[in-house]
């Protein structure tokens, strides 16, 4: 009889404890999600203050239209900065420098040098960060591929940009890239073979 009573007591305790545990877990996940979103918003604000490249939203474009454009460095100056960063081993600054170099080559109309600098920006960003510069370089490569009619490469670059934003915790940009992928018929999962 004692074993039966113990079993029933354990069963009734489990029937009470399981829903409580589920509710506590859901509450913890909700709290974690809210904290993550607030940290993403604060990191986006700090990232824009630092000047890491990120796609512009319409509201941000209007706000930046009112501000004077930042001083653009010439290609020679950027090449010297890249050489200096390589010599010093400052690998985290290379992605941004190569991204700026790509913009310089774009102003000069040098498409091949621009694409090479974008590939370097994406590569250094993937290896050493920052995630925002890595994702921006991937987005620029995707846009160039799409303009040239290579949707497969564009989808691959968008997928890598989406992953970079996910790794950086920027869910808003990640969702924008995923929407762009769906609009162009790209697979949104990690398998890029079924078109």
C-alpha cells in the first residue's frame, strides 16, 4: 500500500510541476528575447555612430539626407591604411577599410577593383568581424551579382549576409535580407541547391 501512495503522490506532484516548469521556461525565453532585442537596438545605434556600413532604411536615408555627407577618402589613402593595418595585425579594421576602398573604386568607375575590394571586405569580415561590415560587403556583392543576371550567386551572397546579421544579433536586418531572398525566389534555408 505504501508504494501505491508514494507513486500517486509523485504522479500528482509531477502533474503540477510540469506545467509550472513549462511556464517558467516560456517566461525565461520571453525575457531573454526582450533583452536580446534591446541589446540589438543599442548595438545598432552604436554601430551607426562608429560608421559600420549597413543597408539604409527609408527613415535613415531621409535623416542622413539632412546631414552633410562624410568626407570620402581617396583610393591611395585607403590602400595605405590597409597596408598599415596589415602590418600592425589590426585585422578587425580590414573589412571596413576594404569596404571603403570598394566605394572609392566605384566612384572612379573601376568595377574589377571594386569587386576585388568587396570580396576582400567580405572575407576579412567573415574571419575577423565586424559582422555589420561583413554583411554589408555580402549585400553589395549580391546586388552586383543580381545586376549582372547571376541570381545563384546573389542568393548565396544574401544567404551569407543573412547569416552574418544573425550572428551579429541584428534580427531586423536579417529579416529584411530574408524578405529580399524570398522576393527573388531564393531558398531561405541553408541549402542553396534547389532553385
